[in-house]
C-alpha cells in the first residue's frame, strides 16, 4: 500500500519526500542543488527532520505546497 495515499493516517513529510523522489524517477544526487546528500540521506533514514527552510526549497523544487513537508 502506498504510504502517501493510505486512508488510515496522514503521510509523514519523509514519506511524501520519498514518494515524490520515486514517482519522478529521481536519485538523491538530483536534489543536490536543494539539500546536501548527507542531509537528504539522514532525512530519508528518519534521523533528521525537514526544517521549515528546507520545506520551502523542496516545495519549490517539486512544485508543491510547503505544507506537505510539515508534520501534522
């Protein structure tokens, strides 16, 4: 089941990021202009949270609302 579209609970910002990367066929290096790879790896591993500043940058990169990267 897709964690982003699961009706049981809202997706986590990390799940949304993973989903956007996957559906667009991107690799971590493709986001290098937005976030350093070490930080991105830590975010995707659940060891680091997405800051408000980074949420804005990711939103611009993916052309989505920054709200998708903010926990509910």
